[in-house]
C-alpha cells in the first residue's frame, strides 16, 4: 500500500519584498492614499505621528501575521533601536546592573527576528530619523 501525503506546502513569505511603504500598504491590503487625519494635532507633531503610522504598517507587513505576546517573556522580540551619530545611525542598547536589568525600550514596533529588525532600520532610515528625532524629510 502506498501512502500519499496530503500535506499542503505553504509558501514562506520573504520580508525583503517589502522595499517601500507602498509595498507594505499593498501587502496589508490598505489604501495608501488614506492616511490618518492629524489636523487637530499641533502642526509640529503631525509628521512624526504620520511616520509612526507608516512604521506600524511596515512592521505589520514584515511580521506577516506574527504578533508579539508581551506576557510571554520567553518569546524573542527584536527592536531596531539606533543611536544617532554625526555620521548616521547605529544600534544601541542599555544595561543597568542592580540584580541585573536589561532595557531595549520596548514597543509594538518589534519583530520576531533580529534580521527583520535590522532590515527595517536599514531599509527605512529616514522614517526612523523622523520617528525618533522628529526630523522632517528633506
């Protein structure tokens, strides 16, 4: 008797296909012409809030359904956290020692692998600059 496998092969999503904000909108099925209305917010904060929204869309696309579970401390969560140098961005983290504490400034803007986090930081550096420093795009 021959056993026939009925296992369905699922295609693995390559997060590197998200190269632009438009790619992220398309993957998530969102309309990129409909951004949130921040007109009631002081003008100096609007660009940064829009940037936060764009980053959330990018993370959702790249995470491809993965959601962080902040109650599960054993689940890895990776944050693309840069430091600002005169020559650009780099990665940073802080460690504080009194019975040992580690901080990476957690947020929903995280991924399940460091590779994805680094990709987002390198692929969208201007969004990160604006998000962290409120620097308007040139």
